[in-house]
């Protein structure tokens, strides 16, 4: 069952995009006449640090097309897209979780398109439909940020697996994202549900007993571990290496019992009035030049060949990816998160207005 769009924008949705865009120095919807170029509106969940380099690389390859970003967290972007279903504002989705694109595809909101050289991508990053509804660009995953300095002070051992986090020694030392508000959090509980089967519930019960706080940000638990507020943060692999490179006393742990993940992907919105320009962005998204930009932040990219591991990123990331059914992950999202909220939301931080 897919989430239902409200006909009335929520207070949260009214905040969408504008603050993030202004922070990045970008206008939400610049007029094409101001630049003399065709402008496409691109919704994304990429990190702010990625927006400038990706925009510059695309516009260098396509100087007659300009990107106008609208960037926010995955849950907020999905809510906005669902609210705009009958009057879409986005032309392209670039850097949006595949689980979300699968939900949008079911609602008939995606324009299928096979980018040039699409067939050269690794199999995991290609849709099995012809023409494809989406194109993968890279993979992101959940991992454990572990503060080695505070752990030594508190005599807390480094965990090796997700299962370890259920041990009493970690009581009050763990934070993780709320899966109802953070896609990183959902990737975690989805992985546990798919990989542990009947044992998943008892594991999450024990983990909840040890949990200090559930945050509404996928990056915040790692930031809290980096500052020593808590020893362990279940978080995203986008944030952790950046903190480690900056000198944070954290060890980045890829659990030996594998980890949950999603694909960042590209899709064209059905009904776009800038189809050719949207297709140009989809074409660019599968090129080596695009992959080189992705690789500055992400270790696992769709383009074949050997790429460098970003600084601070743990080795063996691709091998740590669990076997995962992404279609089931998208279909089960609402039921799984609603059940989680009923059981565990009492330890969530207050939501900001």
C-alpha cells in the first residue's frame, strides 16, 4: 500500500526546498529568460556538497541547459512529489532513492527512457523493463560510526555485527535515525527484517532497550558519535568518511552480518515540458564523467571499471551489501514504518517546527 498524498500541504512540506536551496546559493526556479538557456527543475536528495560539482559537470557537457535544484531529505521529497502528482513541478529526479522511484513508477508518474550507453552499466543499476523507468548512479548504505576515544574511556568494545548491538554493554550508547522520517533509518530496519526473518522483532526490541535516541536525520547519529555525545551512531556512509577525514575519532564499521542499502537513481517525470533537456540529463547521468563526480563521494558507482575509494571510506563496501529485494523494500515501507512507530517512537527526538 503506497502512502497517500494529502490535498493540503503540511507545515513540513511548506518548508521544502527553499532553505536548502538558498544555503547552496541556488534559486529554486530561475526563469530561462534570465540565462538564455533552457532550465530544467531537478528534485534531488543528494547532499548539499554534491550539488555544485554535479551541476557544473552537467552544464559543461550541455551548456544550453541549466539545472534548477530543489533539494531536501528523501521523505520530504517523496511527500512533495506525491502532493504534486496531478500537477508535477519536477522535470527530472537525479540522486533520489530507488525505493522511492519504484513507488512513483507504480503510480504512473515516471516517463520511461533508455539513456545512451545505458546497457554498459553494471547489472544492479539497470531496470529490467524495456525501456527502463530508472537509471542507477551509485549505492549508499547504513553503517556504524564508533567513537574510539569515548569507547576506551567507557570500556566499551567495538561491535562487529548488527547482532552485537543487542548486547547489554551498549545500553544507552546508541543513536540511529527514525525510519519514518529518515530513509537511512528505513534502510536499516528493512535490512534487519529481510535478513533476520522471524528474529528481526526480538533484535529490534533488544536494540531499542539499548537505544539512547532516534533522530530525524540520517547523518546526525554519526555526527553525535563523532563529537562523543554517544559512542555509536547507526548512520549513512555519505557522512561518516567526511567526518573521519576531518579528524573525528571514529572507526567506520561495516557489520560482518551485511548491511542495508539503496541505489541513488535518475528518472524523468511524466508530463515534463522539457523532455529533450531531461533526456540530456539522463544521458549524462550514465557517463564516465558523471561517475567520476559520484565517486568523489561514493565508493560504489554504476559505471563499470576501477574507481578510487573515497578518502576515509572503509574497504570492502561492495562485499558488505546484503542480498535485498528492492521491490519488496518499496512495497513494505508503509507497513514496516508504521509498525516501528507504534513500538519504538517513544525514544525519538522532538520534531522541529
